[in-house]
């Protein structure tokens, strides 16, 4: 399928985020091991620290190797941008906590990766955040679960291990009608088979150690991996 950029998926897989000219002709990006990056002037450093430029400062804030991966992921999902993190649950936690405060609620599918379920059911309640875990396939369940405290809807494109496939487009329409963003874990489908943004998703999460790069062959994860169905 041709994307809005005019390139087919297979072309984006090969050519997106490729900069061999900046890599001394290498066809694969180098692994940059530097913890810090110098700046010629204090003004340049100041702009970078305040977000006025995309220049690198410190590895945990940005890294050329990571940026190439982020640009590739964004191109595959046709998103505006991407952020890679050191673990899958770091990505899930950051995506959720960016939108949540104490006293908030969110609605989630009850077909979830076990660690995500543990986060939602056992960890977040300790901070005054409530999750409503429901069967999104049940007629009217999502509408009934949404309250004035709801901040987003969370689900997986293919629930694991139940392997249920929710109506992503329908769920997104209901969520957006209430002004709520939709967060979707697309690990099991991968952007090759499904791009949730095209169906209304606002945030897409991946574990790149699975179908995106081969099982367990990459060190950085962008979301959760397996899943566990819960009642």
C-alpha cells in the first residue's frame, strides 16, 4: 500500500531514516557510544537545553543511533514522531503517566500483557489512578465505562493470549466523541499488517524485540511484548 508520503511500506522499511552520507558511506547506522556531545558556544548549548534546537546534549536526552530508529518507526507507522525507551514497560508507563494525574481514570481492554495488567490493576491504584478493565467487544461497554474522570482508552490490536481482535475504528470513534485519545499496543500485528493511526489511534506502542526485528534480537523495546487476558 502506498502511504501519504508516496512510498510503499517495503520502500520505507529499507530507505526511511537512512543517512549513509553522514555515516561515511556505511549502509547501517553506527552505534554512537558517547555519553555527551560538545557545543562550540554556550548559546548553542542553551538552545539545545531549552528545546530551541535538535542538537544532541546527553545520551539520555537524545542519541544519533536512537534517533535513526525513532525516525524509522515513525515512518513505518506513519506517525508524527517516535520515542524509544530502554524497556517495554517504561514505554507503557510513560505513555500512560503523561496523560494521568492522581484522581484520574482510564478505560482499558481486559485482554492485556501480564505486566501491563499488573501496572493497571495493582500499581497505578496506589497513586490514586483507577483503571476500568472491560471487554471492549461487549455492546455498549465502552460508553458505560467512560466518566468525567476518564483520560484515555487503552487496548491491544491483537489481545494475547486470547488473540481477540477489537474493532479499533469503532472504539476510536467512541473515544474521540468523548474527547479521549486512544493508546494502542500494535506489537502482535506490526505496522506491516496494521497501522492503527489509519483507524483513529493517537498513540501506538511497540515492542521492537518481537515482530519488528525478530524475537529477542534487539536490546531496546518500545512497548510490551506478550499479553495476558484478565476477566
